[in-house]
């Protein structure tokens, strides 16, 4: 089996994902994706006619984010027309899945040079009409969607699921707030020390004017008192009647009738709503040697895992165990972990279940501080852990994240 090498990783800064408030909110998502595609091309002097595919993740493939962004962004970035492109959706896990599929294509010997990554403009999603938003819920069987699916696998709102898991696991507000504060503090330190500088590429307009050069979402001034003062975000949402009269709380209680859901998560312990894009350049060992590309890491193993779709967010632990087993490694063999901070409970439970050293998990903060551009985040996290492995002169990193439907992709990379 061929080796799949990661040659480079880049991302845009993450802009606040609200129309008119974020620096990136007026951009076309294809242009945003093209920023990282151009950077990978220019930084590595690749012949884009030899790019076998651009595998891209985008979750909300509607409106401007529809129409196969992988292909359209490659054309926008000036890639040769022979560089094909495809766009996929595994909800939050899209960017990570795109990278895993790219690695699999290379390891199988079918392709030699692939760009993988993702884009999501949350500012665009918030402008979708009510009909389009309702369609998104109905695709999960919610409301007047697939009633048979909801009877078989009730699926709720992710924020309500986060509160349900925290209630079930006995992880209270104090622990979740402490985790969230740590995310802000670690991100602030990383930004101050320039730990993200290698991967971040500025977003510029057609005239070369810089639109955004640094992440907009972090709140380094956040204190424990600030977090304690925030009201839970999902109390009213939990009891909001959907079409047919069912509520998000009732959907969870269909499966867990004795669970009393308390509400802990708020804006400060949930992932930030942002716009962003990220990409990685992957090559086979043969192609890298022939063209003088210097690999930074190799893909050791990948895995996908399904879990309970009703609680939705618990996939990362079994996914991590699966990818470790596939690689023949143990928890002790992993130097750094990146687990997407969709909600504080996701990572807090992950750390507790696997009995991890907290200093090794999300060392530079996560989506609570920096934001979660849905389809791009997985690719962002791979670049983040790679940069930090190099900075600390460490060997292996594991990246995983929850995704809607109760799923989690995972990947282990190793420096070369």
C-alpha cells in the first residue's frame, strides 16, 4: 500500500458568521475556498494539471454553497481544467472526511496528488429562508419529515443533545464553563505567540486589499464571571413545538423517557458561528519524491464511526478507539489530540472517558474560542495539530469530531 503524505495545510482566518458583521460575510463561498486553493498551489509550486481531484466538504449545500464547490472553487483559483472536483456532506465532519477520502485514494494507488478541505459560510446559512431551514430539519426526520425515521431514531437539536448528555453524565455548568474559559485562554496564548501563523493565509479582494488577516471570533478578555452570567441557550428551544406538535425535548425523551434534561450550555460554551475555509495538499510517496515535495506528515489510519443518533454527539470516543485499534496504537502513543468543541460537553466527556491528560487535548483552544465553520473545521483541525506537533517536536496526533446523525470520522497523522 502506498503512503499518503500531507505536504501542506492552510486556512483562512475565521470571520464572524453574521451578515454584515463579519469581514467575510459579503464574499462568495467559492471565492473563499479559492483563497486556500491558490495558497496551496503557490506555496508548493504545484502543477495543477496534475491534481487528480479536489475533494471538498460543505454541509449546507444550498444557494451560493451549492453546485459542487470543490470544482467551482478550483476553477476560480485558476487551477487547470484537468483538476477535477467533488463536494461531500458529512455535516460537521465534512472537511475531515474529505481528507480521509483523499488519503484513501492515494493509499489505494488510484491517485497521486489531491487537495482536500472544506468551506462553510455560516453568515450565508443564517440568511436562508424559513422553507430552506425547515427542509434541513425534515431531512433528519424532524417535524413533518420522515415520521417513520423519527419513530425509529428520534433526532433532536444539537444544543439540546449537548444538554442531555451533560445531564446524563453528571457534567455540570461549573465544569463546562471551566473548560470553555480554558479554550479562550489557550486560543489567546496561541494567537499571541503566533502559533497559527504558518497556516493562516489572508483573505484579499480582487484588488489585493486585505479583507481579513486574523480570527475575528476569539474573546481573550473572557472571565469566569462573564461565563457564569450567561443564560442557557437551549431552554426555550427544547420546548419549541415543531410541526406536528412534537418538541426537541420530547424527541430525546422518546428514547430516554426517564432523562430529566437540565440546561447548561450557552453562547460561551458552544462553538462559535463563523465563516471560513481550509485545505490540505496530499501526495503519494512516489509523486512527492519525483517532484521534490517535502512531506510534513503521513496519514497513519482513518476511521468512521456511527453512534446513537438521538444523543448525536457521542461518536468521537468510539471513533478514536476504532482508529487507534486500526493503527495498532494506544492512547499513550498519541502526543496531541484535537476534538472539535461543538459544545463543551463533547470534549469534556472525551477527556474523561479516555482518561486523557488535558494538556494534550486542544492545546491551542478550539471552536468555542475560534469558531466552527462546519464543513471546513475538520481540515482546520488537521492543520492545527500538525503545526503544534512541529512546534513541540512531537510525533503523532489524532483528530476527531462529532457530526449530526450520531457520527464521527477520525484520523491519526504522524510527522515525517
